[in-house]
C-alpha cells in the first residue's frame, strides 16, 4: 500500500510536466498542428517579441528582487519587535488572497481616476481624471509593484519559517556584540543561511513573475503585453495555426526562464562574494534608513493590497459611483442579489474541486512521509527539486501541450483532468507545508506505542495524525488556497466547461463591471481565507484541554 | 501512436447531422434531458443575466443551459479546433457559440459547424430576412449554419454633461481630439469593437466603400492608406497618448464613468441605457450616430459539428428567436439589442408589445439610428487588426 | 585603563515576580562569577548587559562601562563581547572571515588580513583561515570564537557557561586561555556558570543568585 506512493508522487509531479512540454515542443516545430509550417520562425518574427520578452524578464526579476529585499529588510530591521508582529498579522492573510483579486483591487486604487487619484480630484474639484499612464505602463512597473505586493507575504512567511533552522536569534546577538548594527548584523550573519533555505521559493517567485498571466492581464502593459499574455492570446486566436505559434512562444518564454534562472544562480555567487568583501571590510549598513525603508515599503504594500480589497468590497455594494466621488452615491445589495447566487454555486464547485485536489495531495504527501519514516524511502536526493518542478516550469510552456495530449489519447477536457491538473500544483505546497511538522514529530512516541502493541498503521492513525491536526489543517488550507487561485490550468484543462471563481473573475475583468468583480473577488478571497480560519480555530477547540498540544 | 492516428483523422470527417432539423418534433423530443454548453463572451454582466433568463426558458423544455463565459469568442473556436485535430468528432465540449464575422467565416470554411439548421427553426418564420442582414454575416452567406438573434449598429456614446456637441464624422473627431487631447480612445484591436472602429473609419475615408465587399487583396495597401494616415494623426491625441487602450467595450464605459474619457464607441444602440440603469454610466450619457451612417450587423449562434447536444442547441437557438426573448433583449434595462424579427410578420399582440417598449433616455429610435452601412468582407477586419497591431500594438 | 564595569541596582522581574537584584563593580582584568540554579535569571542578566532583554522580562537599574552609562544604548554600541556554550561560528563564512567579522572598520585590506593571520597563529591555528568552520574540532571552534570576540576590541567580556560543552581535558586549557586573554586585555569579565571548577579557575569574586 505504502511502498509505491513515493514513486507515484514523483510521477504525479513530473509526468504532466514532461507530457505537457512534449505537447508544446511538437507543434512549436511544425508537428501536430497542420497548416503551421514554421511556427517558431513566425513567433520569432513577431515585432512585439523584444519588448514583450524584455518586460517579462524585467517584471520577473525586479519583482523578485523587490519582494526579497523588502522581506529581508523587514526581518533584519524589525524581527522581534511589536511593529513586526503587526506587519506579520497584516501580511499573512494576504498570502491567501488570490492574485487576480489582489490585482483587480490594486488596479482601481492606482489608476489616475482610482481611489488615490480621487483625493486631489475632490479637493481641487477636477472634473476629469489626469491623463497619466500609471496603470498598464509600457515597462510593466505597475505590474512589478503589484507582484511585489503579492509575493512579499509569501517570501516573508517562507523566510520566517526558515529562521529557527538558521539559529537566527543567537547569530544576531553575536553579530551585534561584535559591533554590527541590527540590520548589518542580520544581513551578514543570518541572511545567507535563510536564503539557502528559501532559495527554491525565491526561484518560484522569479518564474511566476516572468510568466504569470492573470496579474499581467490586469496590471501589465498591452502594447505589447508580456510574452505570457501574448502566448495565451495566440492560443485562443481564431486563426487555427496560431496555436502552434503559441506553443513556439511558450517555448521561447521557457528558454528565457532558463537563461534568467542561470543568470540568477550566477548572481547568487557574485552577491555572496560581495557579501564576504563587506564582512571583511567591517563596514556597517545605513541602519535607520534601511529600517525606515523596510517598514515603509512592507507596511505600504500591505496597506495597498488591503485598501484594494476594501475597494472591491465597496464596489460590490455601490449604487452609482462616478468620478471624482470618493464613495458611491448610495449603497445597495443589488449586485449581491444579481451575482451572489451564481457566485455561491461557483464557489461550491470551486471548493469541491479544491477539497478533492487537497485530499488527494494529502494522501500522497502523508504516504510519502510515512514511507520515508518506515522504510527510509524518499524521493531521493533531488526530492526538493522534484517537488518544485511544476512550480519552476512556466505554466504557459506546458499547459497547452497538456490540453492537447490527453485529447489525442481520447481523454477530453473534463473536471477530472482539471482535478489532476490542480493536484500537480497543490501537491508541492501541501507536501512542503506538511513535511516540516511531520518530520519534527517525536518518533520516540511511535516506539512507545509500538511497545504497547499498536501496529504501525494504528500508530499513524491514532497517534501521529491526530497530534498533527494543526499541521494537517494548515497544509489543507494552503492546498485549498492554491487550488482556488489556479486560473490557466482550470481554463485550459477544463475546456471552459469547468468554471471556478478564478476563471469567472478573470473573464469578468475583461468586461470591467467592477460590481461583479467586487462580488467575485471577495468570494474568491473568502474561499481561500476560510480554510485558514478553520485551521486556526479547529485545533484550538479540539485541544482546548491539552496544554501539550499548544504551540509557542 | 494514437497521436499519429489522430493526425491522419484531421482531414476527414465532414459535419454529419444526427437528427434532421426539419423534423422539429423529433428535435424537441431528442433535446429533452440534454445539457447545452453555450460558449458566449462573459464580459458583460447584462448579457450574462439575459443568458440566464434564456436558460430558464430552456429548462421548461427540458434542456439544461450552461453558460460558459469566455474572455474571447475565439476560445470556443480554439476548443472545437483542438477536438477536431485530435479526432474528437462526437461528444464535443461546445454545443452552441455566440458568433459572427471572422470566427464564423473560419469555422464554416474549416467545416467545423453543424447545419444547415437555422431556416428549419419554427420561429424562423418571423425573421426579417429582407430588411435585415441576417442571411449574410460580414458578406459571407450564412446558408443556415448560424441563426441570428440580435441586431447591432454602431453608435457613439458621450457624456452630455462634459461634451454637449459631439463630433459626427471622422474629420470632426480628429478636430475635436486636437482641441481635447487624451479624451477619446477605442478598445484595443483585435477586440471586435476596436476593429469595428477601424472599419467604420475606413468606410468613411475610402473614396469608394464598395471595394470593401470583396475580399481584401492586392489593393489592400492602397485602400487602407487614408486610414493609417488618419490614425497616425489621431493616435498621439488619444487617451494615454495612444500608449494604452481599454481591452473591451465595457471597460471603455468604465473609463467614461471614471471621468477619463468623454466619448466611447458601442455596437449596441441600447447598451448605454442599460449601463445607466445598472449604475455603470452617469445619467447624463447620451448616444448618437455619425452623419454618414454607421456599421450594422447581426449576432448569431452556431452549433459545432461535434456537439453532444445539437438538438438541445437548436431548441435554445429557437427560443432566442421567439418574440418573448426578442422583446426582452430589446428592453433597455436588459440588453437593448435590436430585434431580428419583422414586425409585419408578428402576431398582433407581440407587435403591440414591441411598439409599447420604452427604449430609454439614451437610446435612439430606429429612425434616428439612420441607415446601416454593410460590414466589409471578414478578411478586411483580420488584416486591419493585424496591421494595427503591427503599427500601434507593439512598442513604439 | 578604564574603570571597569559597574552594575547599579539591577533588578530583573518576570511577570511581576522578582528574579534577582545585583550591585557590583568588576575592575579591569577581574572576573565576577555568578552562580545559581536555572531560572534564577543569570542569563537574562547577561542579556540585559548586552542591551537585549527578552520582552517577557522587566529590567531596572543601570550598567556603567568605563564611565559610560550603557542605558538605552543598542547592543552594537556597547562594546561588550560574549561567549556562549556553542561557539556560534557563522557557517557560511570561512574561519578567517569569521574572525574578520568583528574587526572594527578601518585600516587597509592587507592590514586586516595580516591581523587575522596573526590572531590565528596566536591560538595555534595558523593556516586555518580558508577552512569551513564545520570541519573544526570543538576546541578549535571555541578558540576561534574567543579570538573573534577579542578581535572586536571589547571593553568587557561576558561568559555564558562557555566551557560546559567541552570535554574535561579541553575545558581546563580553554579556561586558562580565556582568563589569561581577558587579563591581558585588561577588561572586566562576568562569568555565568553551574560549574564550581569554572569559578575556581576564574579566581574572582563569586556571587550566588
């Protein structure tokens, strides 16, 4: 029962990626799609390619550097302070907010006629909004800012989880006693260790920044769009041969991702070398400036995302609301009446899909971890890279192929295919969030229980899993949040028949009815947040009389 | 190897009908219990509500209607194509598509459509086949492969509170833009409304619009030269200096509501009234047409050759043609779409209901709408959009 | 030569419960040994001297180092070095960079290199500069940690049970090294320990908490 699970998990993680890439490579070189003779040449000849590629790379690299820098500055300057706890509380829920919802909120906030721009407009009585290209700017700066705001909580929480393993508190104490300031000491003594722990998540952020579709559609430029968005457009062009061009474009983007990853890994070495020179020099860091900057940027991005969500909420109950009014003329529940019932049905389907994907992922993850515990079976040395594989390959590079190949085997788009696709993306996150607590469980308890005559299955079901209730629920919440946010896999693998809150929200964003977007964005955010709330509440209720089960 | 088999199957398989559309009782009997997946653009919440209403009517006939909301109609074309390419010739995922123009032309040409069925629908007898362009779609004969359900005509929308005397010709628009830079834009081609703006302007600028009825050929550059000249002048005067465009029609309305632009283009005479009713536009918004007339066309529904519920899809197409549905579509607070029916052919009480309809404050009466200009051959739209993207759609 | 370390009216409390109070003067080169059961607040007192009291504790009183009131100064400005049970060498830096970590800014690059090389030689680890700290033995690592503190030029040295993890033979040699060095540098030392042998080796005043 248990022994084949690690292998099965490895197949779940690598199979779809490999198949999908194959299904992309073939048409890219003129096979599989008739009538497309030289798709690669056509994609390379697209006049927008240089700019689209440049914006993709730029927004990916800058957003990763930005999020990483702000997360590091915050931890360096404020970890252990009251301000930090406030920030952590404000940022954590943002992790679960789906990208599309966060981006839609931000878009209304920063547009020249948006909430921020309406403040001077009201004060000075402007009738017309300023004609400034803030949103959808040609170099993708607002896209970059949006990505930073959304990825910051992810990196911050990943780094926070890595701190105990790097002995951070003691190292900072030593560094400061040796005369280094708080920020300089943390950066010199702790950051390298933390970075080593969060390196793969950082690369995931980098790849996501370069290749995402939903955020780039909403915040990114359109003349031309980023390469990932253009590939998606080619994929859905009425001219049928364009799908082969899409495959070629996806491949180009994949190639660019590989190049950027390689450069990034090289840059890591360079930074490490510069860091050593810095250590040798004995120089400090501009402490006050870095602390102020870190707090301002992190606080600012939390406030922006939260205000964006608030604007979604206000739009969802707004009657007429024209420029430059700061608030709607009146409040009404009409939008909820109009879109609420459909949204609830879609939310039910979304959560059912998310629940199934999460359950499957949990079974695989627990199976693997238990197999590792019992037989020392692991996915091998490269297990971690394997887990991250589906997250490190751009979705637009393998999802088109993943749609085409099953079709050729007689498997049409269906909810089952979508479920399988979701598992590919949910499993890594579930595994990663469960593996720490699972491995940290005191295995002496298993020996005690074995000594009392309990079988290993009994120990797993009655001892280990119940004791890990909190971790299991958190992993499940992470899984649900990831599934709720999936846009491209749902769209492509479901052939449009499977609609979830994510596909509905992005479909609506092209129409721009902010009231509907407000209802849907809030629904999507709630669907992702609810499981986290349960993960916090359930163990607290379950173990209210067990002090030994409380953490921290 | 099955892949190779699938590939060889690509060229074969003509569209086959399972139930004869002419035998309507048989169609209705077969439709009962079927689920119809209607792939239709989901960007307009007003349209989504209307489709929901049609679903209620379909349910009365035992047909379950599911609206698959598309960001772009081409998504559905792509889905059918993918199925065709892999030999998925029955039980396909798309049953009904809201379609017209280039999408229809390419699907019809590739043999991806079921039919002919449209003229066998019972409600076809009410359709105005003479006065309205319902049997050709962008000059391509429909030949019963798609059924019309709404008439559309280009109108321009302005906020009378900010702009009382809007420009009524391409030249006037350019003059106005010179005086008011940054206050006009159009949806970014290849969005159909953006492409429509290009076609509308082209018709006005070419010396002889008759050439547009034929497929674009060797004279393309010569014919379109005045358009590009015009756009080269207009673009820097557009919203955001022409460095960004709204991605759809409703998004353009949002810009108007946000005070970012003063003028917008719409393909539905009643859309502005519906948008006012839904709080999406200020109450001071009005519509108008250009002095030289504006483009008009029809919206259709078509059934893919491999649909799993062709009979159910035909029942839905027929419901769309029913006087009740047509009346509802024309109500200004629902859709405000023009009807495809001929008033003369309708029973008296239905005609009375249409005549009693209050079109709303921002909707022009059929007389005020004036003459509709015929759509150019679809090849023009495709080349115009491609050309536009090449000229203005990638980094400048 | 400074005045050494003065602790005036130091009191530590946790949740309203008073843990300890202390008044002391440690002259340069002298050692003050603090002994007491776990939970008596010894280590917290050291944290207080470092300027880094955990939030659960409340501390009052003041510490004066060479005439300078430390109240309100951040840890990095206090110039107080500390050694823990674990050497806490930074694993991503080689041995030489670990030593260079505490060198005050200034001087030439070659000068700093030479300073580190000389320090390694002094603790019998000449040529160990490029080594990965993880490959050092316990005694070697402890010596590097000591030298790292001394190179930072501290005005006082705190020892938080620094010998307890070393095996017996090594422990004795390490004690001698640390106290000799501290005396040579003429800086006051505060030692917190469980081990009476530590107190004896330190040779200074012993205070029971």
